[in-house]
């Protein structure tokens, strides 16, 4: 059996659903999203959901700003709560990184980010349980916070479907249909073929092996990321997200009063099989959590670990995404998000739609060339001009 569509999107995670939504916003509704399980059931559901615009790469900062604007207007756009909590976001650095912090924040403001430097006294008011003595400077985004990637993916999917997009769950894509160098559609495990003018591959950690047989090399490593949930043992009140670039950790509140901990030291990462990995923190990581959280938050006098889980990042050589034509006619890639994907998803969707409709970005702050696949072969990696000692990958 053969179906047809103007656009096929492989992958029903947050990026695939955001692309479907953005296409529908531009009047392209003959779109089929094919998801092998259910919407948001892959790594989307494992996201820690931090919302920040603090990036040294200006185009990425601009994308995060677009995402923030959509999250803030979620009730208006989607008619429902998508889980965004605007707690604010604070980032603290030690003396070696003060210059990078200030230069990065100036570049962020140039693309529309609302960010400012605040002093230790203000951070102490925001985070009364923290030891702030090692920090030399702080950045503050009052509009930052955290969200729920799974809820957000569902909202994108629902809005796209309401516009006429077809979303098929339990539809496993086994390969591409080709005619010479042109990709003409996809083949499903049940034998169905879907022919299309454009195919968008938004398959995250599964992208590299899926596209390699077709001569498309998307250089992605699968990196295991562990998360620990902590009961602080005290009533924290309304604390913001805190990104600690001294001891390389980040924490954010949970709705129920717990605190989510993540490790920002990515100098020695663990690769993984995305279909077979340990879905909890290891004992070594628990020890690391206790050490880092105990050192930074001595006010957690009766803290206890309540749970943990693990997910996987789809990491490129420069820790930045590929949102690009593939080099084969009709085939586009949106993958390699390297931990940034949730907060920039609305902008990713819009850039995918721009590429399919116009061949270029509609936002001058977000040049499509920044995210081209060919940059790796060209040796022109997308890097921040203001790297942080110890935390350059994610900034």
C-alpha cells in the first residue's frame, strides 16, 4: 500500500512535532508524522526541561528566545498548560569565567535576550540555602525557568493535528525510498510506503544509523545523561533554576518540592546504546551528586535522594544541532541537539518549515548556515566565542 504526502516527518518527539506544527502555521498541512511508539516516548520524555537563553552562540540564544516567547504564550497558542514554570534562571561563574560571562551576556542582549548581571546578595535572597563564596559574578534571566518536554510535544502534536496534519503512532519507519540521488518517501515495517516531496528525519539518538546506509553522515554520539531527584529537607519556597559553573552542576525545583540535579561536567561522558542503557543513576553518580549538592547547598540539612533516571543526548562534534538539507534532494535533518533541544524546539520547527518552504531562514538572527550539516566536513564547527573553562560544550 502506498500513501502520499507533501512532507513526511520521521520521529514524533518534540522536534518532529514542532516541525509539523510550524509547517501547519505556514499553511503546509499535507504532512504525516511517523512515530514508532507514541508521541514524546523517546528521549523527549527524559529532558530536564531547563529554559534559558544563556548561550554564547548568538543564533542559539536567539532560538532559545523564540522558544521562550512560545512557552510564555502557551495558553494563547495551544489553549492549555504545557508545564512551563517561570521561576527565573541564575548562572554563576568563578573568577576565570567573569569575562566570558559578561561578553556572552552582551551578545545575548544583542539578539533580544533579557539578561542582566546581579550581585551575590541578590542571589542569596533567591537561593538562601546556597554557599555562594566561590562565585565571582552572576547572570540573571527573570523570564527563564523550566518546562515539561513531554507535555510540550503533546501540545505541538495536538495543534498540528487540529490543522490537518496526520500523526501516526506505532508506525516504525525502516528506510527511505529513493530515485537516484533523490529521496522520495519512506518505507514502514508493515510494508506501507509513503511517498513525499520532502522527508524530514527528526530521530535524535537514532539518526546516525538510520541515515548512514544512504550516504548521509550525521556525526552523532549517543551520550548517557543521569538525573537525580532530591528532597532538600527544607521548604525552599519559589527558588529559580541555578546553573553552577564553578562545581559544574545545575539544579531546578520540581512542582512537588523536590529538586532536580544534573551534572554539567561533560569532559568525560559515557556513550550508550539508546535501546539498551541503565535507566537510573549509578552508585558513582549518586556519590557525585551527594558531594556536589552537599557542598553547594549546605542548607539542605536533611536532604534525601528520592529517585533517579537516565536519558541520552544526541551529541555532535561541536555540541550543536543539525537543522539542514542533507545533501540528497528531498531529505532534511533535524537532529544532534546535544541537550539543547527542548528550549529551542519552537525555533527548530520554524527553521525546518523555512527550509522546506523558502530554502532559508526567515529570522536574520538565526542564519540557516550555522546549523548546516556540511560544517563538520568543512571543519567549521559552531562554537561560542566566549567559552567557559570546564563548561564550554553546553554554553
